C-alpha cells in the first residue's frame, strides 16, 4: 500500500542494522511522499531512532540503501544532509544565548549570508511563537525549547524535516503547539516524525508506517490504511431505548453503547441476523454504520500479531 504521490522525498530499501546479537532493522522498506506529514509509529525499541540516525548519515547500516530527494545517503559524509533538518527528542542549546543569537550562530556555521540569517530567523521565531522572546535559553520551558529546535531545524530551508518524538514529554497545550507548527510547514517541506502517541498521528498526518521488530508492517495514507483494515464492528442506533434489552438478550454479541445505541461485531452472519430480527418485529431504527478503526486499534493488532 503506497501513497497516491509518485514523488518520494525519502526512499529506504532493504535496510539492515545489527547491534551485537540484536537485529534492530530487518530488510526495512519505507517510502515517504513529498509534502506529506508522515508518522513513523512504533513502540520504544522498535528501531525508529536507529532508522533516523541512518537517514542522517550518523550510523552505518549493515546493508540496504537510503535516498533523500534522490541523493543516496553516505555514512559520515552525506551530501543529502543539505536537504534535511533534524529535531532530536531532547534538543540541546547554549543556555547563555537568546533565541535570535542561537539561530544567528547556527546560520553562520552553515555559511548562510548574514542578511538572510537575520530576516529568516525573525520569520521562523514568529512561526514558532518565540518572536517576542528576549530571555536566555536557560530559562526556556521544555515546550519553548522544542519550538526553538524546530526553528533551528528549518533554518536552512530543508526539503525533509525529521523529528524524533517531538511531543512525547510535553503537556497537552505544548503538544498542540508543536503539532500546529509541523502542520503549517507542510507546504514547504516534507515532515517525518517518529512517535508512539497515536492521537498526534491521527490529528495531523497524511501518511504513516507501523514499525515492529525492525520491519514495516503497514504503511500508506491514513485513509488507505483504515480502508484496508476496515472494522467488523457496527453501531446500530434505535429510535426507542426500550427496544435494546430484547435485542441484547437475543444476540449475545450485541452490547449497549449509550442510550439507544448498541454495537455489534460481525464475524459471519451476525449483522444479517440482527437486521432480520429488527425487520420482523418492525423495530424502528435511526442509523446503522460501520465503526471506523482507530490507529490505536490497528497498532494493537500489529503489536499482538
């Protein structure tokens, strides 16, 4: 299952990596469409960070190939990093600097013209909500540091922005702020972020991949993934709540959901039998709908296989 987009900003094929006796990545295959927001989902220890370090040329794979914007990644001297911005899970800064001073420093060591650094730094700090911040970084909260980290990662106008667990240690307000920023930059860059917070993926991602034991179990657009793993559960909404007890007593696989609603898992002819029962007794119904699987349901299905 792949995205509708033919343009791949990141393409990984046959990637392998072993640490001693532990095989972390096993023939990993991954394609990230251009201008997507791609959720890289997996439990802690699934191999997400290892994959990202290989993409950045910081770790040498045992086998396989990684391409960013069509350029092959080479360990230790990767020209592809000109296309990449990176936000680690715990970004580190010089605490005595202010946010503008830090971005100026980063721009200078990468060779950006001073006039461009000044203008773009202001734009980025406004984008991440730090435009009026004059305090030194040592006084920043975790959320402010994450926002500054995104600004720094975007400074060289990367075509691919990689974020490693960007919201894992933030409160709900901080998470929302980071997700809003990542969503807003999609027009200019492709975003790949690893996470185990599935609600974050459902909120902003266009595509996702599930990583388990070093291989990708599922990948594609969120719509395609949910369609392929369509739920066998249905929600039936009756007009009268008083009709529910008889339905539940007759069909043990019906469960009351709320007020005048029941859920039904159809592993065979269950739905047909229930509809026959309702029709024969002229029980008025409001609605019947298939329940969409959540990413959490799919994730648990992948993990438990």
